[in-house]
């Protein structure tokens, strides 16, 4: 008795396909769409590898792996009466109910002539096109054919015919969490905990224990925000997110410099995050298990536009601010930000004039935390803190972490008796005076007002500064 051939056996070069069966989960009356299908093209599978062209290499091939995509599947059969209507019914059902699972069982004879079956289960199948037959009167020798093409997001094989792949791929929703206006104190507190990295700009230089502690606080804060505050959910995550951040530098001309004058670091500008978004009421409603016929994206677009406005009552009281927002998407957590610009384009409407799809662009900018707390007016001693000098630090970096202004490096040098600000050893802890005791400094670092005394009330300090 002969055994089943191994792959690439030269004696096993052909297979007798004797037909196949089709099953569409979303169709209840005739899941086979009329059956009698005679041929099938399974399409192609592509990994989307992109060739890179680095300089200096002639034989080595560099590739950047992209997304895994699947080509469309096409079925063909001779036309027979009273069968094509089921294809039109699938198109109508897919427009209302969304994607479905499709199973195709291919029957074939093995090398021993025994009937075998291979089953392909397609996930998230949508009908794409239907080529209807062409009829020519008076010709009895010819027959007409029709073809059906559907898309899918992957397939699996099994040993017998099953209804299909019913479990959809889990997709983490992309949420824009809204911190209501008027709670700027909460936004300021969160802005110090939820930054691009666990401990802010200097996370790369912090010890592991500090990072772990800060990250635990950050995760707990983000969890509270995600569960307690309203959010705008983009069920289709953006294809790309652009993050930009710049630093300010001041170059002083000097005739003695070889290339340019000395450079002074002026601090960093707020981070900006922007992305294109898609709002689709059918997709969002399907995720929530509702009825999409009455859905519209207009409320979500109105909520996005409202993020640019200040509550009128709070504005009259002089305490109004636009709502703060945060992006939450898995491990991607943005800093607390404000919305800089919103654009929206309605691209699809239903028969009642309701917009059911919108595309647009959103730009948010990092919200700076509030200034450090100043000394109370009780006349007591000013509180003292300390900061560690990390590897590669200059005093301007320590001043920026302490006061959000690198111009205060001179005051750190004076308070710690440092004569050479460029040679401060890593690991040293510096005394950080309270900001209330320091003079106001401009971008150049020069004082622009006298230093307030500890016993001077805040209102008199402002008059003295002016």
C-alpha cells in the first residue's frame, strides 16, 4: 500500500479537484449563494517588505518589514437562473451588518483516489465586486459566466467544514480623553506625572528604581483618568502619529570663535502631536453591538470642535480654560495637552442626510505644568530642595528641571558655591533654592527685577517687580 506523498515529491505532480462548497456566515437562507461554483482564485499574500538603499553596500539587501496583507478571492461559475439574487443579498447584508466569516471547502482526490477535503476559513470577509453575466440571444452553443470577488483579513485551515472564524481580532480603541475646563489644578498635577516618558525629559539618565516608581504612579494616574473621564473614541486607529519637539538655543557672535560664538541653551518648547483620524458611525456601532441605521458622526465632530472653546460662564468669572486632553492607546500615553487645531471633512451621508463618515486632522500641544509652589507669606524660612546631577548635565539642565527655565543656572551656581559651571560632577546633589527667593530672569538670563524677600506679600512683590 502506497503512503501519502511528501512535499515536493516528483511522482506526485497533479491533483484532481472535483469541486468545492461555499459557506457565508451572514447569509441565513442560502449560505452557499446559490452554489454551483466551478473555480476559485485564492489571491496572494504579501508581507509588504520595503527595500532600503543605504550607501556603501552593493551586495547586501536591507529590507524593512511592513504589514501583512491578503489579496482578494474570486469565485467563478456558469450562470443559472434564480441564483444570482443571493449575491445581491450578501452585498446588502454586508452594508448593514458588516463583515462576516466565509468558509470554502475544496474537494480533491489524493494519489490513491480517495476523496479528501481542505477547508479555508476567511476572517472579516466583505463582498467587493460582482461581474454579472453577458447574454447573447440566438446562440445556443455558448454559456454565460459570473464572478464574485471578496476581501478578507486572513484565513486559517481546518480538517472539516466549520461555520468560519467568528472571533474578530481584538483592537485597542484609540481614545482622546477629555479633562474638563476649570480643573486646571488637576491638569497641572497630571502634566507632571504623564509625560512622554515616565520621569519627563531626563528619564534616560534616571536610576531604574526611580523609573519604576514614577512609572507606577503614572500608570495609576492614567488608569483613573481613563475610567472616570469622558473620551472621544476613534475605533480606527491612525495610520501614523507625528511627534515633534524643539529646543531653543542662543548663539552669541564672537570674533574669536572658530566656527561660531558660544551657545546658550534656552530650554525646550512644548511637544506637539498630530495625526489624521477617521470617524465612521457604522464601525463604531458595530463594535458596540448596536444598530447602525440611525448612527451619525456629527456629535463626535462637534465635541472635537468644542475642545477649542472655553466655557462662557467660566470665562466670565476669569477662570475659564479650554479643556485639556490626553491620548490613550495601549502603552502610548501623551502628555496632558490642549487642542491646537481641528479639521473635519464629511465624506459619506445616509439617505436622511446624516453624516456617517468623517475624516480630518487633529493637532494637540503639550500643556506646561504650573509653576513650582512659592513660599507662603507667613514669614518663615523658604523650603529647600535638592537635585541630582546626571551624566552629561550642565547647570542649565538642572535649572530647567527645577524651575522650567534654564536661565536660573547662575543662581544654582551661587547657591552651591560653583565657580566653573561646566565642570559639575555627575552624582552630586545640588541645593535648589525656592523660586520665590530668586530674581526674575529673561531669556538672556539677566535679572529683570529684584529678588523678593520672604516676608513680602505676593501683591507687593508684583508691584516691586513692575
